[in-house]
């Protein structure tokens, strides 16, 4: 998603577009990438005013559709923060109207909603009528970070998977209980961290956000890593000028655990906030590719015909079946030969026979153990 379009919540007109109209979306399409327009607004009072103003809502929808048609964008992602229960109905109407408008351009255009992490007793997650929104929305994107840092005096995990009172797993389960199906649920993971200063025993101070690129090039070498095996999240600690600093940031190990969580729970996928924060450091990209792609898929994804992947798998199964039958045939032959061992009168011949027999049994046993292990995995 391209971040972001900012609407004027009084009139519905586009206030800031950050050069959206100048994007070379056709070039992105050439690489197989889709580009969605992110619409962002984070002021509760302003959002409430906009959503309860039908004229402003229609103006916003019209201007968003115009931007998409001008540039050939692939959809819209709504990032409306700090909504409350009273905003539920007007927000659903806005989403429905936007979906209807998108279909007039292209029925395949995507409409997504960004959902905030569930922290404390906030009712922001109840601002959405998910049963209604499911009829119009393609994907719901959980921002899987900012669990500590906003309005907190104590430091903590930026993106904990487990352990802490509020975490990615608890947010996921809560949203699913509210009606979001797994195949529509995407989790956004951060390529940035938060730097805290431990100046006294009572208060920790959030200093700033740190991109992975800055951390890797300027800070990591002087830090000691502490990995929390319960939350599956690390922090990096260092001392400077008499102060102790902690940086809560993702690394390859924590991201690998998060990607595994998404795959094992059959979620729709992942997002990254934000692409480019790792710059020319390829270790995070490598983890992403290794977990969600294969070299063969990347190489042939544009050339693959329908059902070609399934046919390739069927061919592999046939080959393995032939090998299994061959091994079983050899095992049967060995058993038949064993019946004649009693006719070997020479002790040397018996020794040689049993030597080869032991090797063969070891081979067959190892083969089927490997096949069983591959089947389980």
C-alpha cells in the first residue's frame, strides 16, 4: 500500500496525496506487484465528523475513485484510527458506498481495512461491525506492533507474539472471535524498533523510533542481545555516557517465529511496515523469501500454466511410488534368499551373506525412516 492519502474531514476532499498521481504503477505491475492507495486519518473527533456527514463521505468516495482511475491503482486500504462504538454504523455505510464505487471501475479492485492492536480496555476493536464489513472488505490488516510506547511510562515489547498481557496472538484471537475469518486476516510486522532510556528506576523514556537499517549499521555492533523465549521477541542493550539504552526491534529469529505463526494458523498473509526500512540489508528479505516463497516458484510464477504446479506434484508422487515398490520388491527377494541360508555349508559364505543382509536391512530401514519423516513434515 502507498502511504498515504489524507482527507479533509470537514469537506471530504483530498488534503494531501504525497505525489500519488506521479507514481509509476505500471512499472510496479511489471514486477508482479499490486499498489493500493492507503487513506489515513487518526483524529477521532475529525473522523466522527466526516463519517456523520453524508455529503463529505460522498465527496471523499468520488475523489478516491478519481485518483484510482487516473493512476491505475489496484485498490484502497482504509486506516481510520481511534474509532469508537458510535462510529460503527456510519463507518460501515462508508465502506459499503466505497465498495459500490470500486465495482463501477473494476470488480477486482481490492478494499481493505487496517485494524489496530487490541491494548488494554480500549473499545476501538468494537468500532467495526465485522459481520457487515465482511460483505464488502477483502482483507483486514492487523498492525502487529505499538503494544508498548504510546502513553506508557514503562518499556516493553514493540511486537510481542505471546507472553505479555496484550500481544499479536491475543489480538488475532479476539478479532477472529468478532467475526474475521482467517483467510481474510493479515498481520503487519515492523521493520523498525523503539529505543528507550533507563534513566531511573521509576520511569523509562521512549526516545525515538529506529529503522532496521539504522540499527544494523550504527547500533547493533555495540549492543548485547537478550531474547525473550516466551514472547519470542528480542531487545538489544548498550551503555553510553552513563546511561543504559534498550532497543526493542525485530530480528531474523523473531520474524521467522512470526512468519511460522501466520503459516500454522492459516492466516491470509503478512504485511511489512515499512518496505525500505531495511535498505540494502538483505537478511530480513531472505527470511521472508525462505518462509513464503521458493526459488522455483519465483522463477516460474509468471509462466506457470493452470494446474501445472499440481501436475508437477503428481509426477513426484508417481516417482516416489515406483521407488517404494522397487524397494519392497528387493526386500521380498531378500526374504526368499533368506530361506536358503540353511543350505550354506561354508561358514565363510554364511558370514558374507549375513554381512550383506545386515547392510541391506539397514538401507531399507533408513529409507523408510526418511520417507516417514518427510511425510510428517
